[in-house]
C-alpha cells in the first residue's frame, strides 16, 4: 500500500483569463514535511486554496489517502482530516482556549440543532490532550485568547491540529507575524509533529526556517512547480535561483538566510 | 468559558461592578429623597414593584438585543416592531362586545391566537432584518433603521391610526398583576442558559468576537444571524402582547424610542457594541438601573425630558467607557 | 473624484426625470391633471427640498468620511428654537428674552448656526476621539437635542418673529439659500484641501493619518460643519413656518441620508458628491410630493420611504461590487 497521503495531478486553476496555477503535480508521503516556497503571485497560495477546499480547481485531480476527492468547502477538507493553520490565525479573541480549539465543531450532549447543549467538560479534556501532544504550555485554559501573546495564540491554533488527529497539516506562514522567541516556540512544535510522524506542508518565505525544518522543498514559479529540492543537500542560493528563475549568483551574506 | 462566567483576573462575578453602580444610584436617590421630600426612595415596596413592572417589557426587548449586540450587530427597529405586532395581536384579541372591532367576525378568539400572531409578526420582521443583513451585508444600523420606518408605517397603516381596544377578559392575563415580571424572569433564565450553555450562544459570541474566524471555522454565519435577529423579533412580539394586554389598548405610537432604552440597558449592563462580550445578568442590572433612574427622577419631580437627556448622556458615556476598556483588543 | 458634473450623475439625473414623468403619467391617469406643471405644488416642494437639502449637504460630507449623523433633524429643531428666541418682534405676547426684541436678522441666523455647530462639534469630538461608532453619539445627540428643544420653552413653540427673520423663509428664498450652499460646498469638496482630506479620510483613514492628515481634527471639523448646516436648516424651517416648534424636523435626518445615498454617496466612505446629493434631494422631494398629489395615504408614504432607504443602500452595496448571498 502506498504511503502517499496526498497527491495532485495536473492541478490547474484559472481566474477568468488569469492562469494562477498550471499543471501542478505534487505528492507528500506519511511523516514527510514539505515546504512550499515561491515569490508572491507564484501560485503557492492558489495551490493551497485548491487542496484545502477554499476553491474548486479548474482541472486536474486531487487524491487523498488513495481516493480521489473533490472538496466543495473548507469544511469538507477538514472533515477528511486536512487541517490548515492560517496566517491570520482565525481565532476569536473573546473566547477561551477550548472554545477556540473547538470553534465550528463543538462537542454537544444532545443534538438539538443550534440549541444543543455544549459538552464543555469533554472539550476541556480533549483540548488539554491536544495541547500536551504538541507540548504547548498554557497556564490557564480559561483565559481569553485576546490576553495571550502572539506565540501562545499561534500555538493554540496549531494545537487544534493535534486535537483533531489530523492526517495532514498545512501551515501558511505560521511565524510571519511573530518575534524571534515565539518563532522558536512554534518551530519546536513543528519538530514535535515531525517526531510524531504527522505529514506537514509548510508555506514560508523564511528560507532559514525551511532549510532547518523540512525534508523537501517545492518551488513555485509563475503558476507552475519549478522544481523540488532536497533540504539536506540544497542551499539558499539554489532555492533563490529556482524561485526567480535566474542564475543570480547571490552573495553568501544575502538576507534571506 | 471565562468571559461568560467570570473575569479571569478576579474571583468576583463579572457583574459586581455594575451591581455596585445600581446600589450607588439607588443610594443617591435615597439621600436626595430624604433631603428634598423627607421620605425614603428605596424602602417603598410599592415603588420597587412598579419599577420592575414598568421595566419588564423593556427588559424582554433588552434580552433580545443583548444577543444581537454580542453578535456585533444592532437593532434600531424594536419599538416600531412592538407597535405593529401589538396592533395586529390586538386586532385578534377583541371581544364581541367591542364597538368597532377590526375584524367583526374574528372576535372572542382564544388568547393563544393573538399571542402566537404577535410572536409571529415580531419574528417575521426580525427574520427580514436578519436576512437583509446576512444577504446584502449592509450595516445593521441602516437596515434596522429602514425597518424601523417601515414597521412604524405598517403600524399606522394597519388601522389607519386608530386605537384598538376592548379585548376579551382572558387577554388580560398577560399584562395583569405581576405576570409581566414573571414572564421577564422566565425569559431571562431561558436565554441566559441559551447563551452560556448551548451551541447557539457559543456561535453568537464567536461571530461577535471574530466573524471571519467563525466563518473559516465552518460556522454558517449568515444563517445564524438570521436566527438571532428572528429570535429578538420574537421577543419584541412577546413584549408587544404584554404591553397591549397591560395597557388594554394598542396604538400606532406605542414603543416610540423603546429600542433606545433597551440598547441603553444592554450597554450599561456591560455588553460591548464591538461584540463578543456581554451577558444577560448584566443586561438585567442595566434594566434595573434604567428603571431606578426613571423612577428616581419622577420621585424628585424632575421634568421628563431631562431624563431623556440624561439617558442619552449615560448611553454615550457607557459606550465610551466600553471603548476604553477594550482599547487593547486585537484587531479583527 | 471627477470634476465633471454630467457623466457621473447622469444616471441619477435620469432617475429623477423618470420618477417625475411617472408621477406625471399617474397624475393624468388618476387625477386628470398635471403633476409637474402645477404652481400650487411648487412652493411645497420648495420648502421640503430646501430644508432637507441643506441638511443633506452636511450629512453627505459626514458620510464621505465614513461616518453617519442621526441627529440632524433634532439639531435643526433645537437650533430653530434658540434662533427664534433671538428673532422675536417687540410687542409680542410671549417674549423669551424680555429685552431682546427686534434684533437684526443676522443675530438669530448666526445663533442658529452656532447652536448647530456646537452640537456637531460634540458629535465629532466623541466620534473622533473615542473611536465609538458614530451612530451612537449621534443617536444620543438626537435624543438629547430633541429633549433640549422641548425643554427650551417648556414644550411651547416660540412665536411672534420679526419680518426680517421670516423673510429668510419666504417665497423662493429657501431654495436660493440651498442653491448657494450647494454651490459653495460643491466647490469646497472638489477644489479645496478640506475636500481632499474629507475624501482621503473616508477612503482610507489609516493611510490619511500616516500621510500627515490629522484625521481626528478633520472629523471634528466635518461634523461641526454638518451641525452648522443642520442649524441653518432649522433657521430656514422656522422662518418659513414663522414659528419654532420643538417637534419640527422629525425624521429629517433619515430623508437627508436617503438623499445622499440615492445621490451616490457610499455609506462605506470615500465616495459622494454634492451634485449627486442635490439630485437625490430632488428625487425624494418629487416622490413625497407625488404621493401627496396622488392622495396616497400618509401611512403608505412612511412604508415607501423606508423601502426607498433600503433600496438605496442595497443598491449602493451592489455598486461596490459586493456579491450578495447568504454567507
């Protein structure tokens, strides 16, 4: 049995006359961590939107866990086990930690539609388990998210993925808005996830981070996948060259490292 | 959940502060009462009874508005909806002995009919509010302002401005004695539970706190908004039936500016116009504060219009205070 | 923000023509007479249009900055009451200020505008410096100003005004005043720094702030001006009626906002023109007058007005290119 978790063949997306994504062939295996890099407008966000159900592709196929899938909404992707951590966190500041973790999929006692009673004990327990699994330390789970630091908030957002035993995690620029210490905090969680064998797709502009954390690097350029590099053997120069398509002969001290 | 059970940095219940304000206001009037009239303001059971009775109807509206405002919405149409719903309900509650019944063939109906119709009209207008807001995305204050005008117009059109009275004796049950207070209490308990322990409440807080996050998490925001506005409309309908029953008449001018009182009560009670924060118990205290203020002013013989100005100032002050309290709230 | 009048407002102008023609047609069908060519009707339309028009021009500027003002009608009433108390003729039965009779008309005029400015200043200060959504302070002002208007003379009107004062409301003077105000603010909004800043603040307040505009101070200024215009409207209203009544101007702010939105002002800020608002005011005036002309029950008028506001705002939203749908 194949250990390919997700693969795409010829994935294409047009917006009117604009070809944002063309013929993307991609695959990620069990336990693999892959980074997606590329310039703005290169197609990486478009690619992510197709595989997370935010949009429906123009053509091409997506195969998840051996079955061809067609997600009509982000909810479909989530139900299938693909969990996305967005750049802007998508957290409700006035709600506490368990409420945020279970936002949109709350545990209830009886199903009375909107009037179902919340099973807060169960949600608290499951939230604690998820946080433990991602080694996130939060002193008081009943604190409202708005009172926490950026790093803690991002950790809560990521621990959602562990709480719901996701089969594939996608992180879109998770540390873009964080300081140095908080970035380290999040990167440690990512390493924990790697140890647990959870496959991860990481979109990042931070090439140092990418080289430190992932197994493979997929480079997008002008709507297509320009190439795949092995993180262990490549370097910043090579990545940048593939991103820009030019042999720029970038100086060693360039700021992207 | 901390914001709906207690302040995370204090062991006291969240409403302690506003409760102290209530006590304070009452004491001020008590002192003034002794100085000016030589009698007590507070220790007068008749007065306390009247305060709660008069505020029960506004209170029911305020419960509905609490949910809307927690959801970061607003509803300016309450009073007009009460007027229209009240008139329609009244027209179906008339006794056959009435001189000019609106529907001569529909008199002496069982009181369940005007009650349900009143609730239905309220809910229907609330549904319209919610739908317009959810589908077109226009700012709630404009949408509900338009409905305010339309509902008031409908109220005036319904009986061409004439009053509707002479109800069946059974109809008096809604507004007689302390019944309005009991109904208010019942509404408070039901909706407090709804807001704190059900999915309905959770979603309301979530949408109010960060609508985008709620949407991304899979909450059907549009549908929920329609539900919340409809339920508020239902409560306006209930208030209308009680008011009509108690006043023994329905007029097109009823409810003028009541939504302002209700919104004031909600805001004073600690609910934030920015959404995501607020509780029913807070609204109850806000309602009581408003009631004490109105009663106190009357007690001291102050002109009614001064009350209007003071109320206007208090609401603005409460909103400004709320703004400062949440200065550091992260951007949505 | 084009400076050419015709192309931008052409569509709204066509709507105006269309509405007028519709009523003309209905007039012949239902009443057997002309709607437009009727000298008795014109003065009534004139007053409606002029007073609401003056308010609408102020409100337009507020809305362009991304705000709203729900207090205009009440402020107009209050301004009218106060102005009238400075415009009483000697020998009257109920002098407000015993010694102040037969003052030159400029005095009540300035007083009225000043009262409006004061109210507008409060609106602006609270909105700009506390960050509270503008509908709250202006709602509070609506209630408070109305309360003050009633309290001013214990619920009674202020009567016995000088001829000089009432001349402000006689004949076509209100329309002339409206036209002057419209022309003035058209120029101000399109050619001055004030106008440029108003659009900038409404379009992107943060960008305006970082480019050096004192956004808060400017908002206060805009609200103050709007208040002043409401004050002027109150003066004209009072002069026309030859008395000031505490209940006048009820719901005028709604008409003014409708007119602005119909005329192309966007509730989301950054867009709007005086010329569009003027046409919007005319459309509203024609509709109101048309309803009365066709003897349509006043009750239907209210419902219709509410629907018009709704339609105008929804159309505005649609114009923005926002896709509708349950989301």
